[in-house]
């Protein structure tokens, strides 16, 4: 299956299926007169699991390959790692005809994309996402690294030349990472497509043994939703912000607990429940919350914030979010499933609603 992403700055294909990595070679031969090298950026874990498959596939091109292995997880998105990647690219004599391949989850995609966007003012890059979550992050062209003062604070919009989503790579993901990625799928369904949401609710009862058919449908629909939004609003001046459903509180939870101690998507799922609560309260959203919560608990999510005294800290994390333009926190809420809306919420109401999130609810 192929989905075409059309943004004002570029159109590019997303290939989804088994063995898509084989078409990588054809794509490279077909699209580039490469005189430069291919630089693969991957992390320590993915290198051990899947790098050989990609290298084997690329060996047919006879193009020289080099690889740079970054630390796992958020540690990959540091200024130091970014700088080391640039130094490595220079020492390997990469040039403007070279291609950078991001092989890994969202963290690898974000740092590798930012390296590609800035090396010699920008060279082509390809995404090979290896997590479910990266169905979201590999599409849409946001690339960034973190600063000690905030996540994703340094970055640009830079679209890849193509995305190769190979379902076989996902089979080695631990349960926590399935949950992380699935939260973004649920988010996409909630903001855009109530039929898809109902399908998820009735068909996905366990994330550990998804059939290929279900997995394919889920990823495809998720990417289509993201693609439609990004096509309309590449640089996030409008509707793209709806993709932040659940992320306002989600990012604050990640910040409070320390990035990496909870997966991105698990934090976002808690944030999504919070946004649904606010939506019911403010916009009269008609939604079966009990069913939703029991469903996601069955799927293995932890969704409560266990310490009451953290409320004000969460609030101050939310205030630091770069998406806020003033001191007032704006949330993505739902009028109905499939109909998002931005709402400014006063601090007092946030604190009050946070109380709903403590253990037992
Ligand atoms: P990740 O790259 O940190 O991957 C999560 C973990 O899974 C890592 O430990 C990694 O080594 C491991 N892993 C990756 N592939 C594997 C596989 N096939 N088998 C076994 N283990 C595997 O990150 P992620 O969870 O994919 O994404 C989170 C990151 O993505 C965050 O930094 C977030 O900011 C970013 N993100 C970016 C966007 C965007 O639009 N650019 C959107 C959402 C999230
Ligand atoms: Zn996210």
C-alpha cells in the first residue's frame, strides 16, 4: 500500500506493508544519481535488531554506506548527539548528493531529520520507522532535538523524500511501545473519524497479537488522517494543532516524571482522558467515558496521576509548552468525536479537573 503525502513544500510516498524495505533500493536507484554516500542513523537497540536487513537490501545498490549509532530513546535528541552526527557526516565526506536514512522510532527520526535538514543546508532523507508511534512522527516533517529547558525546542519543518513502513520491523516491539504508538492512533480517530474510533473500540482488545490485517488498517487510516491534516496545514498555523489532543497534559506528565520514564504515548493517553473530561464539562461532549477507560485499562494503560500534590507542577509544565502564545493554556477538546475545537481553559478549572485524574477514576 502506498499513501501519497501532499504538502505545499513537497509530495512524497509512504509505503506500508511487509518487506517494504526491499523497495527502498529501487527507490534510491530510481530517484537519485547518487555520487555521495548513504548515511544510516539508527539507535543501539534497533541496530542490533534490524540494521542488517536494511544494509543487506541496500548492498544491491553498490552505493557506499556508513552508519552512525545513537543512544536509545530521548537521549538521541540531544545537542551533543546532533553535533556528533554532523561531525561523523563530515568525516565520511557526505555531500549534497548523499542521503540520510533514519532507521528507528520517533526519536531517531527526529534527530536524523534535523541532521539532514541542516547538514550543508539540507540533504535528502528517508524515514524507515520501526515503532508504531513513528507512523505519526515519520510523516509530516517535524524534526527536532530537545533543549534542557524543553522538548523539541530546536527544530525545523523538513519533509522526507519517502517513508518506508515495514510491518515486520514492528514484531520486536515490547508491549510498552505498542501502547505508546496506539495512543496516537486513538488520538487520530478521536479528532477526525468516529467510524474509525468505533472500529478500534470494537476490534482492538489486545495489542499483543494484532493480526496483520488489523495492524495494516490501523496504520493506514492513522497515516491518512495525519496526511490530510498536514496537507491542509503543513506549518501548524491552524488545523494541525488538533493533532495535539492529549498532548498538553501528556507533555507535562513526561516533563514531570522525566522523559523516558513513561512512554510518550502512555502520557498522551492520560492527557487524552483529561481532554475528554474537559470536553464533557465545557462542550457537553456526549461520550461513553466509562467504556473508554475500561477499554484502555484492558489494553494495559496506566491512566492515573498518583500524587495530588503534583497538580501545580503539572500546571507550570503546561505553561511552558511552546504552543501557548500567552499565559492561558489552550487545549484541544472535542464537541463530538471527529469534531475538535480549541479552548482556552482558566488555571482554576484545570486544577479542578485534574482532581478527576487521581487514582481510582
Ligand atoms: P524511540 O525512537 O525512542 O523508540 C522507543 C523505543 O523503542 C527505543 O528504546 C527504541 O530503541 C525502541 N525500538 C524502536 N524500534 C524498535 C523495534 N522495532 N523493536 C524493538 N524496539 C524498538 O521513540 P518513539 O517512541 O518511536 O517516538 C517518541 C519520540 O517521537 C519522541 O521523542 C517524540 O517527541 C517524537 N515524536 C515526534 C513527532 C513528530 O511529528 N516529529 C510526533 C510524535 C512523536
Ligand atoms: Zn505525540
